[in-house]
C-alpha cells in the first residue's frame, strides 16, 4: 500500500519533453495531503468500529446475563407458582378436613346433647311419676292413719260418737289442751262440780290410768282408781246400744309417737 511518505519521497528522472516539475510536485503534494486525510479518517473509523464492536460485545454479554436472569426469573416464578399451587392445595385440603371434622364433632355433640336431653327428660318424667305416686301413697297412708287414729281415739274415749269434728269452745285461761285445740276431743263443761280428771293428752303420753270425762256422771264405785280406762269403757258400753266390740284401746308411751309410728318410722 502506498503511503504519503512514499509519495513525498518519490523521485522522477528528467527526460525530454517531460512534465513541469513544479506542477508534478504540487499535484503530488495534494495527493499526499488527501491520502493522509483519508488514512487519518480510516484510522478514526477503525477505532470507532473497534469501540462499537467492543460495545456490541459488552451488550452481548449483558444480553446474555439478562437472558440468564430472565431464565432464572422464569424458573423462579415457575417454582413459586408451583409451590403456591401446592401450598394452596394443601391449605384447601386441610381446610376441608378441618371443616369436615368440625362438622362431624358438631353433629356428634348435638347428638350427644340430644341423647342426654332425652335421657334427662325420661328420668325427669320417671322421677315425677314416681314422686307423684309416692306422694299419693303417703297422703293415702296419712289419711288412713289419721282416720284410723281418730276412729280409735273416739271409739276408746267416746264410744258411739260421730267422727265429725266439733269446734273447740273458748276457755277462760290461755292454756288449752293440744288435743282439744286440734279438734280431736270436745271439752264438756258441766255445772255440777266434778272431781279433777286427767286430760286425754296426759292419758296418751303416760301410763294407762282409770279416768274419763263421761264416767263422772256415773256413781262412784269401789277401787275406782284401780280400774283402767278400758275397764270403765267396757262397763259403760256393755249396757249401751252403741257398744262396739271391735273398739280398740290405745296405750301410748315413749316408744310410740302420736301417729302410731315407732321410732324407726313404721
């Protein structure tokens, strides 16, 4: 390749009818200057090309790195998506299992509560029925004991009298016989003086004695204090049309209560 130096140092030989030296030198100088300019431009362009190529190479490397990053991002997104889907499936599955368990537990609890409620209702109904029967039995027993007691007492102390209760008369003092206040006996007030007698309650809660209010109208007999209440009643009732052979004599002591019940409740 011809360089500007080659053009500058070129020497031509002289000949007849040759070119003018000045014109040839001037033209060579112009060619040299143009060639130098072209060479400089060429170098500049080569440098630009090299820079561009280096930049392109750098961009290619960056592109490769970006592509690699993109691929990694895609892979990561795929993994995240797959993991999220699996996690969502697990969560949904666990939620369904928990919901089923909760519903099953709730149903079992409702069934148990319903069964317990039915059992309690059945027990309550049974208890109420048994309690009503027991109350009826006790009331019937008490009524029977009361009627028997009143009948026995009236038949023992007042043979032939009605079982209807008579109102208790008012007394002058504040103390009144509990049996009279309860309506078990009627208090007889006579204008004739009578000997002091024991009250029916004294007879009920003490040893048997030979005293009765109705006997006061009869003539006193010998050894009257040695006779029992039953003897007096029998003596009076044998001649009376109201005499009851099945009458009972009740003798109560500390071992029995007022309702013919022993201390053990029978």
